C-alpha cells in the first residue's frame, strides 16, 4: 500500500520536513550523567532519523537542575557545557535530512524527591500528584519568574547547538501544564486566577524565547486536549488555549492528553483502541491555522495515513512505534507493513524507565543499546557456515535473524505447523491481537532474511548433523509447571485452555497463578464463568505495568470474579480446591468446577544430553529453554547470544 499523505513533505514555520512522521518526545534516560548527548543517545536518535522520521523531538530536556529532574540520565540544557555534544546530535540527525527540536521540560509535582536530592517537589500550587504521593510546595512569584528565565536560557543553549526549534512541554501534568490547568493552579498572584493568569507562565516563556532567539526561531508547544480530570482542562479549555498560543506566534501545536493522575490516557496500554483520541487533535485543527501534530496511539501506517486524509492533523506522532521498530518510516514507505515490529502496548518501556534504567522494549532487543548492540556492531564472520535453531517462538526467531545478519546459513526447525510458539496462545485473551501481527512479522522478516524454516519438523541430533550444522541454538520453549499435590490430575493448564485443547465447564473456575498468564486467562474465562484467581504472593500481575494489572483485575471483578492473594494451592478435589494462607498456614476450601494452572513454565530441553554429547559448548540455550521469562526476556537473550556466538 502506498501512503501519499504520510510521505508528502510538510512545513513547520520556515522548515520543510521530508514527510509527516514526527517522533514525539519520549523519556529515554540515555544522556550522560552530565546531561550531555553522548554516543548512546546520538546513536538512538540517529537510528530513528535513518529509519524515516521527518522530525524528531528530543526526550524531556531539563531546564532546571535544582527542582526539575525528570529521569536519572536526562538530556539537559542548563549549562553551556552541553552545547558541543548537543551539536553532534544535531549534525547526525541532519545527515538523514531529519529536523530536530529540543523539548523544554520541568516535571513540577510529578517528580519524586529522590531525583532532586530529597528536596520537596515544586508546583504551581500545593496540589499533590496522587501517583508520586509527595506534597509539593507552591512556587513563589519570584521563583516562577526565575524558572521563566531558565526555560528561555535552555532555548538559547539549544539554538547555539544548531537545533531547528524548541517545543515547550505544556502537557501531561508537568509544570507548565500545572499552571495551565485549574486542577493544579490555585494561585492568587499574576500567574493564577483568570484564564490569562493561568496562561501567563507559558506566555512569558514564549515571549522570552522570542526575544532572545529571534523572530524566526521556531517555537512549538505540546498541550493537553483534555486532562481527563474532573476539574482539569476540558476540550473547550484546550481550544481556547490553542487559539491563544497561535496569537503568541507558536509554529505548531502538538496535541496529547492526560496527567499522571489520569495515567493510562497519557501512555495507552493495549486495551486502548488505535486512534481513540483523534477528536482532540481535530478540535484544535479546526480552531487554528498553524500545523497540528496528533499523537493517537498509532501502530499502523494505514491509520496514520487515514488521520491525515481525514484532516485530523497535519503531522502524526509515531511514538512507541518508532521504539519498537526504528525503521517504521522506511518500511511503511517501501510497502513492507508486515515487516514492521508494531508496538504491543505492553508498557514494558515505561516499566523499565520507572525502574531508573535506560529505555527498553519487548519487541526490540536493541532499543536503548544501539551503540553497543546495533547491526553495525555485528561481527559478520558467518561465511555461509550452517547453524541450526530448534524452535521458532520469539527466541528462535531472534536467534535465527541475528545469525543470518552475521552471514550464517540458518536452518530453523519447528515441530508445529506454524512458527510463533506460545505467542499464538498469548494472543487469545482480549486486547492481545497485536501478538498475532507479531507472528506475521516474524514470518515476513525470516523470509526477507533468507532463513530456511522447516515446519512440522521436530529436530533430532541426526537431522541437525545431516545439514552439517556447526552449532545448535535450542529455543524449545518451556513446559507448564504442574505441582505434585493431591488431585492435580483434575486440573488443566492455561496453555491447553487457550489452545482449545481443554474444555472448561461449570460455573466456578479457579485459576492458580496471578501472573500475566493467570490474569489474562481469568479475564478470558470470565465471560462465561465465575473466576477466582489464587496467587501465592501479596500482589498479582508480576512485573506487568500497574495500569495493565489494574485493568485486568477490574475486568475480572466486573465479571463477578475474585482475587485471593497470599494463598497456596495444596489440593484439588472434586468440586473444589484447598488453599493455605502463606502467612498463617490456615487452610480453606474454594468451590471449583474446574481448575486451571497458570503457575509459570520450566525449561523444555528435549534430547538435551544427546545434543550436548554431539555439540558440546556449541549447544546454546536461549529463551525459556535457558531461563523461563516473558517475550522481552526471550528476544533479548536470543539476540545477545547470537550476537556474540563465535565473534
């Protein structure tokens, strides 16, 4: 499919962009501890420029070292020492005919005190962000005036480095947004009260940048089309703000929504529909004449094209889509939609960032590690030598692809009639359909790379030796854990239920295990049964991002189900189960017409001894075969071991 609108050049201020694809600002925590754009950050952005983005807006960029820290390794424009490296970033991005804006940011009450040396967070007023949970103090009038100067100084630093423009982050409940929103602005000085008062902080920033950077230096602003809070910015408020900002001379308006307190609306988990908030951009587009950028949870090029065709926006923000696949733009332009690794909405990227680590992605094992693990670093010494890969779930797929890039002849053995492994089962629960598309992408990428895939072909030592393989990557997946307790033969596994191999009958169903598989299986079964989830730990969801765990629990409860935490299965009986409280040891019985086990997996290692005897240290275990985990773990493990094999 061709995307004429998406790849038509566009104009922002005095800049011509090669297409309508914008990479909006996303925290990546890849800067140096000094706040400079070091080689890791430069390579990260260079890959997205090379991959087809027309405009890149940097991650949240710090303008204040005292109270304005957003992440541990955040890009900074607080000091002239950053200019040199920032200019290197600009030069690298420009080499691909991509424009670069720096986003000026202060988190306000949405920064934890641990990031600012234990100091109390600041805000427009003393309104606490419920997610951070720390009482901020209201900035004095003089302090607000001082922060205006810091925003302006940050823009001057960015301009000196040669950036094409700056974007003021006035969305997502950060400091500028805290002044704009009646939810957080309770001030009675010149920076509060009326509409004009709430707009004053942003106004002075814009006018100050204009005064110091000149009339032609592009200034954009990101705003909330809606706060999704009862007393926050409404659709009508956003329209009024957009008109006001246009009169101030901003060169574009980037429309998003939500705050930490309305969490999932900022960064949508998998249960949000693609394009769900396009009406917010449309509201602004109808009200102003400057270009509008729309971020709409876009995963597919066809959706981006449709938004442009229907006039919802002038440019589309492809955010996590370009994290999952740096080549999103190039693949779309070449009509290789199926080869795009599309964002799953799993929120793993933000879970990792919230843990204080650099950015990562379930589907992209190179994200955040481009400088060390990018394709340019591959040792291409395969020279056509044959390597066998056993099993084509995520780990087998990634190992085969990486080995093929290195020049090996790869033969992939898959016992089933289609590749994908347990990804196909993970795609069964509600809102998980993107995983089916990932299987299609796996097939397309293996075909494009020239990997020989043998389905319906269980691997044996003899079969592998017959093709002359010098090494074997075993990615045979895992087997469901089945505990050795009385009556366990009455239970079925979640894998068999999702695969349609085991029927679940009766009114009451007990799912053992409250990790991702258990919760998603319970949600699936909750449509026809009353489901109780039993979990040994004091919390469910494992490492799932909180908004996804919350959604799954709410769906289970909404359907009449229940969650029993701190309980261990001790027996399965006819019509029920016995569970033991992990703290008190007290045993109770729960009614159960069916029992479904979702207790994780243990490594599946078929003929391991025979393969070890035949191949020795040239047998490499990857994915669940090495260590059971999630798709993220499987892809990263397989990529890295294939990357270093024989290098």
